[in-house]
């Protein structure tokens, strides 16, 4: 009898939040084209997908300010904030807000 790992036959799209059977899809999500992920162990799966933090816009702006004050480039800080929170921030408004005391 073959023992299957938990969620081995499923693939997860982090952008859409949808699950697909591994035999039905390739490496990319059919809806958005994002790379699909696996959940190799249930505990890691829970930490990564179930207990995800919902960020607010104010937290994203504060995170951006902290990155810029720590010496990050504005473009790099925008990419980091977008990757971490999902918010695509407006660079000109943020530059003015960060520069003002």
C-alpha cells in the first residue's frame, strides 16, 4: 500500500487562492498565469496559507516609510511592500509623504 503525502496531489495559486489537481494543470495557474505552489507538509501549509496576515493600507504605508528610512531605494521599497502586503502603492504621493517630517 502506497502512502501519499498530504496535499501532494494538489497545487495552490497564491494570487487567486484556488486549488488545482496536479494532473489537471502544469506549473502555471490557468486563470492568472501565476506559478503554482505545493504544500509539502501540513504544518508548513498552515503557517503559510491558513494563518496569513491581512495587511491594511496604513500598515503598508508605514512599512514603506520604514524601508525608506532604513536606506532602501524607493523603487525597491515599493517592490518589497507589494510583495509582502499585496498593495501597489503610488510612488509620487509616497515620496512626498516620506520626505515631509
